[in-house]
């Protein structure tokens, strides 16, 4: 099923489609490892719904639901979501995860590049843990702001969020206006892997960091032209380091906490 006609902006479709393909490559494997029949899955931050639609078609015996707040992203997301949700028969809850009320529990909860946008990542962890069924898992993929690079705006981080805005505020505001992404900078929480791990340890949450994710992200630079183009400021150097085998250092203890991207799994 091809939903490209749901998008007036085809460049935006390409972006969403490539992100959905990445999400599918990660989430489909997790579903396949379990018993897919009757598995209940919840995506937090469904965007236009492309990833959920793909997963529903691949695993028709699973139950999929999504959460996407009204007006959460950008105007260009609303129309495609309505079309895709109707076409793929998706159940999308139009609220923030904080306001999501249900008696259901889920075997798998997942979010792709959402964890860095929530107002409180600590609350996100505890709330998704509450929503998990026994033996369930919540997975989060997002940037790690211990690495001094902001991937949405493709700018260096100058010590912290506030100072970065003071130095590069004009660049940030221009990018938001040009792409109709007003509010994007304000939504970023600059979450760091080491802080998440410390929080989980302090609160007794069973959290695992998949350090192999960086290898898959480097491979993506060679297989996903849209992604490589978006990150072209660093892609050339990253590809060279990958070919030389130097990127393996990002899996070393003490170094991996600075890896640019993280994949976290919270188990119950």
C-alpha cells in the first residue's frame, strides 16, 4: 500500500517514508522475536502513521494503536495522518501520552525520535512502564545529547541548550520558519544517555542500552540517501571512520555514553 498521495509535500513524504523504513527495520524484528499472534503494540508519537501502517500490514494478527497529539507536530502531518489512519484502519489516540487513559496493557511500546521531545523523559519512562504487560518491553530510539551535535537543526551544541540558542538563535529561527517547524527547538529536552541510565538504576527500572545501534546507524548512511543527505555535515567523516573500523570505539565503556544515537529498552 502506497500512501504518497496522502502528502501534498512530496519532500516531506520522502522524509517520513525513510523514517518509517528505519523504524520498521528495528521494530519488526522485535515483534518477530516474540509470538506475533495477539501481540498488543502501542506507538507513541505516530506522526503521519506510516510506520504503524507498515507494521499492521506485515503483522495482521497483532493489535496496533498509536498516540499522536492534536497539533503536536506540524500542520503538514495532520492531513496525511487522517488519510493513512482511515486507509490502514489504525486506531490513533489524539492526545499526549501524559493524557492517555486506558485499561489496556501492551506487550510492546515503541517510539522513534520522540523521547527527545517529551517534557519529562523521567515521567515518560515511568508511565510507559506502567502501561506494559508483564514481560513487555518499551523501546525508545533518539539522539543522545551527550554528543555535541543537534541532528534536527544540524548544528553543534555549544555547552548546553540555552547557550546554543544564544549563539545560533538566528540559524534556529530561520530553519523553523523555512520548514514550518515552529516550536521544534522549544520541544527538545536534550536528554543524555548517562542520565537515563542513572535514573533507571536509582528507580529500579530494568533498562538496557543497545550499543550496537550505532553500527546500524552508520550502515544507514550508506543505504538511506535521504538520511545521509540530512546529516551531510557529518556523513563524510562518519563514513570514513566506519570504513576504517574506528566507529567501534563508540561501543567501548566510557566512550559509549557519548554515542550520537541511542536505543533503549525498558522491560517489565
